[in-house]
C-alpha cells in the first residue's frame, strides 16, 4: 500500500468522553499515524463529525435537513483542525483542507493541491465532507480515495472488523475475513453507508475495516498483517 485513505469517524475522536474531542485519544492516533507516515506511507485522512453534530439528529428535532447537514460539515472541519494539529505535534507535516471555503481557517480542498501535498510527504486532513448536504463522510472517504488514487480505504472503527452480529452483545458473533461489496449491500452489514460502498465498488478500491484502538493497528494494516475485514470485489 502506498497511498491510502484513512477514515476517522468523529466518534473515534471522543475516546471515553460522551461528546466532543478527547485530546489524549486524538494525540494517540496522531502518534501512530505519524509513525506510519515516517515509514513511508502516504496518508489522506477524512474526518467525520458525529462527536459534535450529525445532520440527521438535527433534522429529527425539526431542523431543515440541509442546514443541519451544513452544521455537521462544520463539525468535521473542527475535527480536521484538531487532527492536523495533533499530527504536527507528533512531528509530521499535516495540512487541514476544507471542502467548504473558509480561507482564514484552512485551505480549500482541491484535488490538485491535495495530490501535490501528498506527493511531498504531507498528510492531508480533509474536513467539510463532500461540501454538499445529504452526504456522509463515509461517502466523502470513498470519493476522495477515488479521486486521489488511493489503493485502499482504511475504515477505523472500535472493533477489529465486520461481524455477523454485534460482538459487544453476542459472544458467538463471527468476524468476516473477507466480504464482497455485494454481500455488504445485500446483508446490510453497515460497514459504511451504501453510497460509499457503491462508489468504492465502482472504483475498485478495497475497504479495510480495523480496530484503531489497538496499539500498532494501523502499521499492521498497512503491512497486511493483523485482524481486519477486507471488503473487495
Ligand atoms: N455531512 C454532509 N455532507 C457530507 C459529509 C457530512 O452533510 O458530505 C454532514 C452530515 O450531517 C453528517 C455530519 O456532516 O451527519 C457528520 O458526518 P458523519 O455523520 O459522516 O460523521 P461520522 O459518523 O463519521 O463521525
């Protein structure tokens, strides 16, 4: 794997907190990501915003969905600033970029600039989702992975792969080593939302679902070791 797209959900940044950004947890991820970058991996990160605001939650309380989604996208920009800062603190060059222009805060995402930064060894931290409401950051991850020519989408989660039922409540739950995109969609396995799965399938980009909390997990996944589920054609 040379260039990869890492999807970090907002939830992952919460750590044990009920809400928001847990800085020690964020710094731990950053240390691990920085180590992989120093070892030669080219990494684009798409960050979620569910730790701060989800459009659906706003819409459920009566907000206009599009406005609620814009709030969600703003939340992802906050997370991208926190992740980029933590990466810089960990000693690597990292650049937050937003799909929605906000020039005094961070650079606006363009494929060309992101590609240039990646080529020069910087980590790009992509906030603002796709820039459009009615999408998710999972779809953003698939979209950016396709346009930036990433060889895989690494979906960081709280468990070491995709199971046939919830391993937290069912001790007999079985983990899949591999799945096809079609199986994920047909069985509604909720690896990522269906738009993201379809886009990854159409672009032929494998999705690796792994547990970001385990020490060394990212390095292992990059080396093709350890426990994870691989979704491919
Ligand atoms: N969002 C959006 N368009 C996008 C990406 C995200 O409108 O292209 C909004 C949407 O409201 C979403 C919120 O941003 O709920 C946060 O993103 P997401 O729920 O994907 O974050 P995660 O679950 O990964 O933390």
